[in-house]
């Protein structure tokens, strides 16, 4: 176990109190004396979700009222940057031990210990509201939902279906990438039908290479998968694996021999090769930030395969064009995908993409109209970003970098 963890906090008049400057022994002694659990927020220096937690969740009176009489709370930076102060630098060794001991690979990750320093629970990711944060914390008080307790039971041989189902969801919530593959696959082995939403979603978590069990399912049964998971889901998963293995891993950023790749893929995947190559080209040029070639590659891909592209991906591709390409023909094409992306959903983020493309094309009046429509679909603090974009459009200021 850790011998010493110099930790720090932000002083707050209300909200969650974070202790600072205590050794691990002192933290445990304090937790034991006050009969409290220990809460560690692991974060990276540039973590947006952690910044959100620090400004929107931890300072609230509700969070403080719930946490302060139950937890000794601390924060621990788990990466390194040139801007780190002396206090953060003094944590490097201990942060490395935390990462190694508890397989921490995501920011934010929250670790909860009992008063003796034994790990009880873990989860990861940004929480949107104080209520959601408190509900997540409450799961640490129930032995049947404590992640580390469940993990110990699993390692001791507990593998009934109901337990594995709960643990599969818990390992994903914990973002424990060391244990996720074995746990999820053990659960999926109990299932007669993989073609239901939850099982296909779980399969997605453990399908990363062409050797994984999900790859042939995504490759050979795309229509069946997409009927459950949505348009383009199966192709996106299988094709990205093929592109990673056949191109990115082989060429390491160098310009691929497209003729040679086409020959290999045509032999391996004769019915899919053309589409995979089209995807591979825009993916490679995006990775290289070769926007000149990217814009033409993405236009060619969307011209031939847009029918298989999900609204989310269509919006993402359109936004990439908006941010990085200046060719008017390419921007016009991107505006078409963008408009179609929100045809059936009225997603304000997708409408914002469309408005920005119109603006870059010089259609300021129309752009402002669409941006106002997007803003009308959001509430509270989310409106601010749309208001700022509208002001830029009115002033004729660029909305792209």
C-alpha cells in the first residue's frame, strides 16, 4: 500500500471539502477517528470533465452536505505537465502507484476506500448534476454494488449470470480496462442471443481487433446488427479495425501504398474493399492533418456511402470540413450532409454545425437564423456558446480557428 500521499485541495466556503498535505497514514487515521470513508478524485491536468466537477458539482451546498460528514476527500493528479507546481510534482511517485495498483486509465476516475484504506468502489466519467453525483456515491455504501468487492468475488469464482450481468455494467462504469474483457466475455458466454441492444453494446466494449469475438459478427452480419444498434454501427466498428490493422499499424504514419492495400483488402474482403479503402483514405489524411487531401477523400466517401453513415458521424465529418477546409465545393457538400444529419432529430449541435458551414460559405443571414433555431432548443448555461457564436456572426468574426 502507499506509504505517503501529499495531497491538495481548493479551499471552499461551502461544498465538498478536500483535504491537503496529509500522508496516506494520516488520511487513514483521520478517516478512522472520524468514522469516514475516503474519496479520491483522480484527474489529469487538462481534463474538461474534472474542471466541470470542480466548478459545477463539488462547490454546491448539496454535495458538501452529503460528502463532508461521510468522507475524507482528496484530489490526485495522475499525469504530468510542464505547468505542474511543486506540490503537484511531489505527488508523481504516488500517482504512479495509484495508476498501477488500481489500473487507472481514465480521467476523472473516482476511488472510494473504507476507513482502513481498503478499496471499496470505483467509477469514472463526468457526472452532469449534483443529484447524479450523490446517487453514484451512494452505491459505495451497498456491498452488492461495491466494485472492488464484486471484483474480489469474481476472482474467487462467483460467476452466476445475474452477478456477471451486474459486474459487466460495473466494470464499464469503472472503466477498468484491465478486467473488462474477461468479465464482459464471461457474461456474454451465458447469453443465447447476442443480437439484442445490451449484448451488442457490451460486445462493442470488447471488440478492438480482428481476433476478438465481435469482429466477425460486425463484419458478416451488418444488417442484423444495424437493425438493433442503428445505421452504420457494424461497418464503423469492423472497418475501423481493418483500417487500424492493415494501414495504421503497417505504415506508421507514412503514405500508404494504396494500390498494394487495395490488392490485399480485395483478396481478404472482396465485397467490402472499395468502401474500406475510401474510409481508410480520409481516416489517414485526417490523422496526418493533411486537410487538402482529406477534404477530397471525405467528399468521395460520402458521395458513395453516405447512406450507411449515422447522423452522428455525418455531423462529425461535416464539422471537420468546416474547421479545416476552405474549398467552397467541399463546404457545399458538407452542408448537405450536415442538413440531412438533423432531418429526423432536431439536434441543436447538428444544427449549429450547419449554421457554421453556411456562415463560412458567406451566407451570414441564413447562418444566424439557423444558429438561433439551434439556441432555442437548449436551456440554461448551454445557451451561452450559441449566443457567442451568433454575436461573432453578426460582427463578421470567424467562428473557426
